[in-house]
C-alpha cells in the first residue's frame, strides 16, 4: 500500500490530506473520508488504511483547513492543555466559516485531486 501526506489545492486555500492507495493496479476510488481536526491524525490515517487494505483508494482531507487563505493551518498537538485553548481559538472560526457553497467547492477539488492520483482507477467510482 502506498500512503502519503498530500496538500490538496482548493479555491479557498490548501487542505492537508492523507492518501492511501492499495498495491496491485488501479483501485476504485472508495472513499473521501472527512478528516478530524487534522486529516493526518492517527484516527484518520488508520481508517483510510483499513479501507485501502480492502482494495480501495482513499483520500482523507481536512475539511476545515482550506478556509485559511494562502494555505492550510497546522495547529499542533491538542494533547497539550496549555496550548489547546489557543489551538481551538484558531480552528473554530475556520470550521464555523464552512457553508454549503464552500463545502461543495472543496468536495469538487478533493475529487478532482483524487482522480488525478497514480493508482486510482478513473473509470470506476
């Protein structure tokens, strides 16, 4: 299986994302798994890997990050209680800025990026 942290360009910025593609030829696009606070978080990676192990290509984008013009915002570790408040102070406005139009634009960008990846079968969805 090939895995990578990838940056997906969107109209509103760049979303850090995680890509998992199984070995053995083009795989059908199986899922675009919404990321948690960070798409590369262990839970998102584990879920994407489990789906890829079953033969499907997976993209796990971070749905909040494209809201920052000029690129994604990598907030840091949430485990640090002293930094958690500041981190959520930065993340929550990004999440609250999501609306139907923004989500639709981002979804189209994620799917276009996903379809262009090596090892992803463009004919099967």
